[in-house]
C-alpha cells in the first residue's frame, strides 16, 4: 500500500525546477493577437444590457465578440452540450465569460476586458452545499455509494472511530499550468493549436 509513502510525480523535477515546457513558453510570431474574457460580477442573474463601447475603443483593442457574434456553436461542453462559451442572456456563476476581447497584446486585452459595463437582474443564488441539497439542485443523480469490503465489520473492529465532515471549495481539476492556447494559422489554411489540456481532441470541436 502507498498510504503514508512519498511517491514523487514522474515529472516533478521538471515542474519544481522550471524546466517544464508549457504553452506559455512557446515563442509567438510578430503580430500575434491575444484574447481575454470579460466575466460576470454576479453569481446568478439575467443580463439586461451590455455597454461595450469603452472596451471597443480601448487602446490596443482589435475586436470584441459576444455570444451573437460567434461564427460557430456557442458551446464548450464535452458531451451534454449545456455550457456556452459566452453567456447568452443568463449568468449561472460568478466569473462566467460574457464577452471576448481581441487585442494586440495580452495586457491590453485583459485591461479592456475589465471595463465593460454589464447590467443584471440578479436572481437567487445557491452558494453552499446545504442550500443546494435543500433546493434539490445537483448535477448527478446521486447520492452515489462506493463500497469495498465489509465496512460495518471494519468499524466495529477499529480501535478508534473518528467522525466529522469536511467542506472545501470545488475544483474540477488541479492543473500544473495555467489554461492557455496558441493558435497558429498555416499557409495551407490549416491551424496548429497548442493547448494546455489533457484532452486536445476536445479542443478541435
């Protein structure tokens, strides 16, 4: 058993020494444009209006895109198709992407993304596990129970039994590098995309 045993990650030395090569380390050609999201400042609500005039006129801004401007399906979910790239009418969580800024530098894109004016009609938000359970708001059919061995016998034979509960902020995964992508157009019309993802084929859609 590995419980209590230090097991180093296969690439740990690369990560802790700075030798690991990430998407953000790839040199970019001159003229590369950068993108940044403008995000929601409320946890739940309906969008009543977006004034992006200041964003469009900000220094370095090339373009500003909302859900209605996308030339493709407004969807980035892996299978259920219920997660829009840009919010379209309704906001479901704090920090949800609302619009996309294209600018001549990374800093210009981020700076412009912060100055959009968005109006909301706020709706009740579920902000705790207890509130979610009370409202029967859950993503899975749950609860799910996983068993191995005779649990009751193990508890009965245990020298000490400790009971309690733990709450922690949810996170879908814990990545070792920041989410980033670099798209390089080719003369053939193809696009080479470098992305910090364990599922690069999903990026293609």
